[in-house]
C-alpha cells in the first residue's frame, strides 16, 4: 500500500467522473474511490491531482481511501508515481499529462463543437424508424435550430451483433442521403454485446471471439437490454470483425461514426477468459480504443483513456435538479473530467437522458428544468439535445433551446480553438475556477466554470431562478449588460457570462 499525508488545507480531485459533486476531497471527510474494478457508468482515470501542486498516478486500477488525513492507495508501491512541488492544480495536472498520458494531437470532429448534437433516444427510445428520424431532423431545421450531428440510438439494428437496419428502415442509404441533404452528420448507436439471435453468434463462438467465464463457457451478462454475450475485442480477430462491421456500415450507407455504448468495466469480470488475459478495466479501455480511428466516436464509459481525441459524454442524468444525477451534477462532473484527461466532454442530453425519469408526456415535464438545462449546456464544449424542445407547447422552452444553440454558435470559434489546444496540451476546455485562479478558495463554488481562461460562466442550476457567483479577483465585464464588475465578491444573479478584462 502507498500512503501520503494530506497537507493542511489541501484539496484533491480525481477518480470516478460521476462523483464530481464530491470534489474536492480534503482531510476532513472520508472518501472511497473504487478503481481496482471500476463500477462507474462513466469515465475513470487513475490520476489524483491536488491544488497544492501534487499528484498521484497508478499504472493500474486501485482502490483509494481518504481517511484520517491520509490518502491510502491500495496497491503495490511500485505501481504508484507521486510527485510534488508543482505549484498548484494546473501545474499538477499538466505535468501529469506530459508524464503519463501525453495528448496525440487528435480531437473529435469539429462540427461536434460547433453545432448541437441531436440524439433520438428520449424522443423515440428503442423504437426509431426512418420516418420518425427524418421527421425529427426536418423539425429541427424548420424550427430554426442548426443542423449538426444526428445520433440514431438503440433500436435501428436487427439484433445486438447483427448490425443491419430493421425493416423500419426500408432504404437506409436513402435516409442518410436525406439527412445529409439537411446538413446532418449521421451516427449510429453500437455496443459490444452479441445476441444469440445474431447470425454471427455461432461463427464468433466457434472462432473463440466471445468472452468466456472462468469455466470456459461463453459469458452471458445482464445489462439494461437483457442478457447477452460479449465480443472479445482484446482478440485481434474479434476487433477485425468489429471493424469490418463498422466499415461496412460507413461504406454501404455513408454513416459517419458510432455512439459506442455499454463498454462499462462492470459488465466484465476479472476472472473472465479472453485472448489478452485482460481484466475488467482493461476490457473497458480496449473497447474505447476501438473508436480512436474515427473522429465521430462518442464514449460514455472508459478506463485510463486520457490523451485520446474522443468525445466523452457524461452518464445519463435524471430529469431532476439533483446534485448526484440531475442538473446540478453536470458542471461538477464535466469539470472533473477536464482534470482527468478528458477535455472533450459532452454533457448528457438536455433535460436528462434517463427515460424512466422523463417519460410520461408533457404533464411530467419540468419546463423550468429544460430551460436551465439549455443554459447550462450552451457553453460547455459540446451540447446534446434529444427531446424536441423546439416543438414544445411552452414557447419559453422553445426560445430557451433556440437561444442556447445561438449562444453556442457565437462562442464556437473560441471553443474550437480551445479544443485544438487541448488536443496538444490536454488543457481542459472548461476549467475549475481554482485551476485558473489558485489560492482564492474558488473550490467552494461548484456551479460555475471557466471557459478557457477568458470567460466565467455562471449558469442557474436551481429552480429558484438565480445563482450565487464568486468572481475571482480582477475586473470582469458582464456580457449581458456591458457593465464592469470588480471581482473578489459574491454576487447573486441570473444566468450570466463574464469576460475577464
């Protein structure tokens, strides 16, 4: 075990991106990071960074316990790198980047930063059709919203592992051509699960290209869509099969990329039998790596993938204001992703991506939440719609969606420049205020963020309709009214963007 004392007043960040609301961690509160076998539904990295200019990096996943003023890393000391004397949070993170996961000058497709993304999931769940998708796309354009990336989610395929369109898509190539003509890039949902109903199941089983359990039998795992086998993408032949399938879809139908879902480490076991002898964490990592050759890949779960130009979406959020899995979790989780090596972060679908928390028709919707969710996502690196807010009966919701898309477009040149910088340096696109303004106790303010080093974004993530904003010391321009504001004080305001001057 490796153990280090937490310095007086020191704050640490890292681990499970879904637990961003618990950051930072100091000496007063116990905190457990489960990394030996990752159980999160989101990204994970084996990096901890401190606002006192220290970091801890482990070569492999490890459980980490903050207790009684110490950080205890439960793994062999030889697997741990500890560095100090790096000044502050920025110094610790950027040094760790260079030393352990240097960025590869790759970034997701530029349109993913410039225009909103649209996903069929909440609007259609797992029952999409060509007719519905085209109508959805046309409604976007007719409302005045800009075209962008359009994701056809689960349900377009015949079976898991049978990656061909169902009869509800009688002319897939024609549909894609229509969508392209409207200005959309087309993305398909895909996963590593293989159904016994898939025509290739027998072939994959015979060739040993499915993950096996400890008894040497095909491993069937429960997930949200049932119980299915898993492709062994640690096997070069298994990976080649996957690449053949995806290339066929791209060439045959002109789709652009894939929403690579369900690659969570929790669906594997460390005693599984696979070609590479990989543990659960590594299997999750290898699934994500399969998307690194396509700028239109989107991930939700991965392990130790800092440095790669992949779009990383936050895990599905509830249609709620909550700080653990609702609107108030978006900013803390996205900020933690930034100092974990995942700068190309996309918040979850506006208004929430958990079907059970949002279904039930208009009567079950919180229109105020929709509006605030639009504001919150509008100046993140990417933004993603699903439910057609531009068609809602409440015209204030329609206006909020249009305004959010317009705002994102107005800042898109700056956002793209930050993405280009991140592809080289790993520097986050959206940043903790503590990252840019060390020593001012900015860690206390979890519902505001810096967009690069120039803008402070203060969304409203509470139903009361205003937020408490702490401006760092210096002079700031309120872009809403053009007024100049002196920093160092706490302010109460509606959604506001401040420019550093």
